[in-house]
C-alpha cells in the first residue's frame, strides 16, 4: 500500500516537472516551424562542393535560375525546390545574418526527407562564390520520434538507410551537382573562361563528380 502511494506521488511529481518541459519544447517547435528560412549548422553538412567564378559579380540570380531550370529539365522524380534565407545559428539569425539558398529536397521516401541540398550563390568581391551542401536535417517531430524506441522511421546516419535509399540519395545529389555545374559552365563560357579547370569532385562521404 505504502509503496503504491509512493509510486503514485512520484508520478505526480514527474508530471509536474515534465509537463512544463513538454510545453516549452512544443512552443519551440512551433516557433521554428513558423520562422521563415532556417538554421544551417556545420555539423549537419555531409557533403559539399564549391568554386569561385572570376569576375562573376552580379550573376547570382542567373546561376540560381539556370540551376533551377536545369533541375526541372531533368524531370527527376519527387523533388521540391524553393529559395530561402538561412542563418548559421539562432542568435546570428536573429541579428539578421542570413544568406540566400536554393533548397532542394527529395520527397521520394520519408526516410530521405532529412537529406536536403542547399545551393548557395553570392558575390565575393569581384568574383561569384558558388557552392552546395548536402545536409542531414530531420524535422522537429522526426527528432522527437527518434527518441522513442521502435517508433522512429528517421535514419540517424547513412548506415541506417537501405541500398535503394542510398541509390536514390546518390542519384538525387549527383543530379543537383551536375545541374549546378552546367549553370557554372554557362557563366564561365560567357566570360571566355576555361571550364576544364573546374574541380568537379565533392568533399564528403559521397565524393561525387
């Protein structure tokens, strides 16, 4: 009897402390969902590529648009694209430190949803800085579900997705990479620059070219 009362009391105390925490986490999730753009952290990047187009200042919008057009022309299945502003952290984002990205997401499988590609094009002095980043960014709800045993359908690493998903991830990333390369080559040729000097290999676990 006494033991039962003790457990009952402990459960009420637990609910007293956990309920406010749950409310706080829920509010954070809602705020993050409503906030335009998002946070792009270094630890989320799994693969990347980039270069500078000499004297390419002012051509960012053209490269963004050409890349989007080339991706659409490939008719790759289940892709979603949109332009958004990203920040490197909550504090710097709140201070207005943001940059433009073309976000590409593969919606073919819910297990591939967290793998998103962010394409960045910006002026850097007289040059044009062009890059992409393959990130692993599960949603707030997917992160919560991953904490529940036997309930998570979100992969925690590349080893958690099966062979077919790995094939789709590689194809999706390679497709975006090649389309951005075409947009870069188009600009470089317009400037009479040598496109054979482009280092096409990405720096990460995929190492695509």
